[in-house]
C-alpha cells in the first residue's frame, strides 16, 4: 500500500489497480477486528441487527460487548415513554439516531493539520490525548502529524503513572515562550479514551489544568 497508494488511503484512485488490490487485501485482513479497540470483541451494532442483539443483551446482564450500549441507547431513546418524559413534540422527529449521517454537510475535511499548525502560533497551551489500541484513529497517525509541526521537545517521551502503574506515555513540545503542546497516549484505551479508561483520562485532564506534568 505504501508503494502503490502514494500515501493516500482515503481518496483512492479507482484507476490505480495496484492500490485498489492492496487496499482490498488489507481490508480483508482487518475485517473481523474491532477497529475502535483492537483487543475487544467485534459485535454488530448496525441498524437492522438490533432485534437480533436485544435477546443476548437481556440474557447477559454483564453486556460482554461494550458496543452494545449503542443499541441500548437506541432502544431507550426511541421509547415512547422516554419521548413523553422528555417532552419531545410529536412529529418533530421520526427516529433518534446516535450517529446521524444524514446531515447536509457542504464541506468535508480529511486533513486539519494546518489548523493545528496555526494554533501553535497562538498564545495557547495545548493538550492532545489519544488511545494506543484505537485503530480507527491510530496513535501512530497522531504522532506523525504532531512531528510534522516541527516543534522542539521540552520533555522527552516517558511513561506516566496512576496509582503506581504505567497508564501511558507522554511527550511535551514547546510552541512559544511558556506555551507548550502536551501529547498523551493512554495505555489500553479504545477510540473514546475516557470510555475505556475514565480514571486515567481524568488524571490527565486534572493534571494538565493544574499546570503540572502528569
């Protein structure tokens, strides 16, 4: 893919048959992996399977698949009693969708690195944290665009701890005088880091707001 896709794996040229073939092979390899947390089971949560999942959810109160909460939210949020309790006006909405992809966007941005570059020139402190087991937004990609900003390192790559245990790794960059860019990787977390590691993410944010290194 590196050789044949020219570094673009999003807007693949259909005429580039080698890239298309490589991408199809890659897609097949990761087909059954939970991209949002690669060590957790992949469970169906797409529309149309909720009826199939309802019974397993009821039979297994432990909800062994974390993503089942998406289905539970849909079931709860579309209940007539819930709509009534929330005083949702009749006819204002046919169905609640957790991720509404029907909104009429006029612009799609696949790269916002330049926006971050502009922020490094402002009088701001910055914190970026991500998960090390998220394959949908992998930390290697995050590290790549951060390094492209060419900031000087203030505090080199090291572990950070919560209750005496390694909770992840961090590196701090200097943007301007007394203004720093802090990057934090949360160990063992998935796509929404605080869903998987709430205590650790709370520690990160609390430390950052108190101007102390984690």
